[in-house]
């Protein structure tokens, strides 16, 4: 005969209590109200920060640009300090050298741009005349649209070029103002000159020894990797610009030096820059050469050079430590370009490097690895 013990006896014995605890742990987690509120507050805070950065672009863009570029140029100031050059004087010399280099590149690019801008109606007429080769495919396309029912009854007989009324407003919107340039260079000089004091102040902000050590490691890695990124990317883009200029010179393109400088400048913007440069070379080649095949020589060679640079040269030189996921680079590029325009596109990769370094130190990946397939 089986004797049934009461529930109190079972719980007192401890056997059934452990079973209940195990069953309780097996239940799915319940989302608490505090977690929902915390998540909502984080999302709202992120939206507010993005809104402030967007609408206060004139202030935050030069400041962030100066901080990032200043961190990149800090190793150069450290190098000058080792030769007994005061850090303030070294900061001024570095910024003057950077400004001189930018002025030289702008001079190379602006001369042909101004010349082509003055001849814009003439060049548009030449381009329209060169594009008559597409008239027959365009007529067939319109006829197919009319047969389906989505086209007009009288299609245009030639390719119509878009109007250029949007060019001037777009340039005014995307180009930084003189005040932004002044704020950027002033902040850059002061940041490089006071970088050591800023580092010390930031480290001593934390009372815990471990937190101070972690902050020091983060700052050292940021300075090292951002400096290496700027140096390697500048050398690679300079080589690409020289190669593009030589290709344009051998192909007979007008103003090869300006095109090479433009290629080197645009290549600082990943993905978008090479595509834009390819479009510029196609446009210049079609207008400058009597035949379409002759105008496409330089763009096709440039496409081959950028393919080799993007898939072999840059990954080999930069190495695994600075190699970034292509999807992450594309998303960061799209976000910062939308937020801050061309300067945001330039900052996309450095800011992604900053985020990855900070995440690596603050949120280390200590979880067990998944088994390999």
C-alpha cells in the first residue's frame, strides 16, 4: 500500500522544492516593465542625440572633425616633441602643413572645374551631340512603353539632358562655410597642443585604478590606429592619384593632374568616392574624345586600378587589425553622409574604428565560441 505524504511534508523534505525551482528556471523569461522603459529611454536618447547633431551641424561637425583629425595627427606632434619642438609650435606647424596640402589639392582641382563651369552650355551641347548613338535604343524603349501602355504617344527623338538648376543650391548646401573652416582649424590647433593634458585629465577622472588603466589603453589604441589609418590611407590615395594622373596623361585626357588630385581626394570616401570618380572620367572622356570607345579607355583602366587597390593593396597594407566589415562600412557611410554630407562620409570609417575599439575594451567578447560548421 502506497502512502501519500502531504505537500508540506514533501516541501519540508526538500525533494519537491528543488524540482519546482528547476521548473521555474525552465520557464521563458518575462519582459519586465523596467526593461521596456529602459530600452525606450535609450532609443529616445539616441534619437535626440541624432537630431541635435543634424540640426546643429554647423557647430558639431567642425568640433568632431577636429577631434578625429587631431587624434590622427597626434603621433606627428609626438615625433616633433622628441626633437625638442614645443607641442604648441608643433601643432601650428602640422596644421599649416595640412592647410597647405589642402590648398594645393584644391588649386589643382578648382582650375579645370572653373574652366568647365564657364563652358557648361558648350560642353552640354557637345555631350548631347555625342549621345546621339543612343537615339535608336531610346526610340525602341519608348515604342515598347507605348505598346505596353505606359509611354507617351509621341516619344522624344533624342536623349534630353537634365537641367543644371540644382547644381548651385547643392554646392551651397554641401560646402562648409568660412566660419566652419575657422572653427575647425582653431579647434584642431588647440586640440593637438593640449592633447597630453586632455589625456591626463580624462584618465584621472576615474577613481578606480582598473578604470584608469582601461581608459589609458583605449586612448593609446585610438591614437595608434587612427594615426596608422590616416598615414596608410593617405599614402595609398596619393599613389592612386598619381596612377590615375599618369593613365589620363597617356590616354590624352585634358588636365591629368587635376583628375589625379580629384581621384586621390575622392578615394578618402569609401565606396562612393571611386564610383563618383569613375563617372567623372566617363563624362570627361565622352566630351573630350571624338569616339565613345576612346573616351572609355581611361575610366576602364581606373576601374581596374581601384579594384586592385580595394581588394589587394589596402587590405594587405592596413592588415587585419584595421580591416572593417564591408556591411558595417557601408551602413556607417550611409548614416554619416546623410547626417553631415561629404565631411560625414570622410569621418565614417574613423568613427567606426573608434566605436569598435571602445566596444572591444568596454564590452569584451568573453562568451564561449560557437562550434565550427
